[in-house]
C-alpha cells in the first residue's frame, strides 16, 4: 500500500470516527460521569467491537451481512433494542454521583462489556467498512497485509478520537456540582442513546 493511499484512508478514518454516533455518545457519557481514567475501559470495549467488525469484513462475513436482509435486520434490531435500553437506563439513573468519587456506580469490566455491545450491535459499521475497504485495496497486492494496515489504522484513529471525547467530557464534568444538572445530563444522554437507536432502526440493508 502506497503512502498516498494510506494518507487518503487516514483522512477518511478520522472523519468516520469523529462523526457522531452511538460510540461517541457512549464515550462522552462515560467520560463525564466516571472520568477519563475509568472510561479507558469503555474505549477498550469500543475498539474490541470495532476490531471484530473489521475481522468479519476481512474474512468475507461482512459482505454476507451487508447483502443479507435477514442477517442485517436481525443485528440491526438487536442494536436498536440495546441502545434504547441504555437510553432508558440513563433516564432512570439517579443523580447521586459525586465529582470526587464518580466510579462507584459501575465496574470497569461492565463499562468495557457495555461498550463492546454498543459497537458490536451496529451493523452500519460493517456496511460502511464493506463499502469503504475495497476503495483502498489493490488486487495486485497481498490482501491480508492491506486489510491489516487498514484495520490497525481504523482502530488507532478511533481510539484517539474517543480518548479526546472522554478527556474533554471528564474536564467539563469538573464544573458540574448540581444533582439537578446531573439528572438533566442523564436524560440528555439517555435521549441521545435512544436517538441513536432510532437512527439505527432506519438503516437499510
């Protein structure tokens, strides 16, 4: 893969990761509530989910999902249900987190597992990668090597973008003292999760 092709993909990956989506909402919400250090677990979870999607595309399963209406619909509705469930949980969450001890409500393992499911149940990621990867692959060069480069680039870029979101959100959280504000934020993020679920419900195979 030439450097020009890689730079073009790098720019595309930055746009892809920076665009608002369920992963972005998850990172901002966790960063604001639990702080950047504990939210690293959620970033790890997002990247595990993304890496699985990339692996599926690499072995050809992504194309099957993208072309099969039944498979796409099944994964789509699992994702819709999960995001809406997260949104409802956020709406119901009590505003009892103190800024000095925000990490008591949930474990790092739970944050990681939750983030894996957020990314894993979004079939639009598979469809996007299936549509995107062929644009940067050369049929005359080893496919595995090229896919590895694209996959590592995608995960690295997404990690940095999500880390930026988490860090910014955690710093903003330091100015939040009111339980009323925290309750309002829970509902805002809950609504955003539900909104992501609603948008996912409109995705077409």
